[in-house]
C-alpha cells in the first residue's frame, strides 16, 4: 500500500465504525475487485434486484455480474427501452428484494447524502427493498454535512449532468447555479442519518476513486 492508500485505509475504517453506529452494516475493501466479491456475497441467488443510477456500480463490475447472474434484474439501463418501459422498471426496482446503488457523498460520521432528478433511487434507499447495497469509492467521503451538500451539487451533479448529456449550466461552469431548467437533475435531496432496520443498509467502501 502506498501512503495515499494507507491514509484512506485508516479513514475508511473510521467511517465504517460511524456507519455501524448508525445501524448500517459496513465494509472496507482495498480494491474494486474485492468490492464486487463482497457485494455478490450480500445478494442471494434468485433475488430480484433494483438499480439506482451509478457509475460506480458499473466500474466495479457489479452491473455486468447482475446482468449475467442468477437474478431478476430490473435494469432500466438496457438498450432499446421505451420511456414507459424504463419508468415501469424503475418502479419495479423500488420494491425489489435488493436495491443496488452508489452514493454521492458519505460523511465522516456516517451520514449518506444523495441528490436525484426523478427520485427512484432515493425511494429505493428509503423503503421497499429488504436490503440496500451501496458501493462507494473513497472520493465520496467528506468531513461533514455541509461538505456533503456542497459535493453533491458542485462535484457529483455537474459530472453526472455531463454524463447524461443534459445542457444545464453546471456542465460548462463546473459549479451549481441552482438552475431552473426542465433538464435539472437536482430535484430531491436525501440525507440518511440512521437505519431504523438494523443492517438493512449495507455499505461497501472501496479504497479507490470510483464514479463521481
Ligand atoms: S441545480 Fe442545475 S446547475 Fe445546479 S448542479 Fe443541478 S443541474 Fe447543475
């Protein structure tokens, strides 16, 4: 491990303790490959699985593993879907056995912060799926709630807006101007402070930079 990895190994373990203190199950993995293995141990074969939009889930290989594995995957990202089919699949995902996603920010004291355009990802986090699995790279870790709220609107959202190909101002300015356009992708913000159901939320922190 180099110095950066050693630093993050210590920091991530502290965040794991904080998440556990908030009623969540949490893990640290050194690599994305280990994160994939860990995630697959948490998803029973035959389970129905919903997806929250996430570059990270793709980067660790989990999206492809779910597509090819023995699961019923509600996959709104597959090619050729009509808008109506995509919306129906998103709804199905919010009451799947498992819900798999990344996260926009996680604080040192174990709060999970996300912003959505539509809200299906936040719905899956809140209620419905029996298990929620979040995979997050070390770049998502921030000191506190203010830093998390700054990050979701000034780091994650501008990069995601670029990924989605929308023409919001943040794509050009790399900062949020609280736009009022129909393409706006920041319409709902969720702060998960604690999990009422012990262990329903499972967070895998990866000692690599992943996603936005
Ligand atoms: S509110 Fe608009 S400008 Fe701000 S980050 Fe979201 S999409 Fe970009």
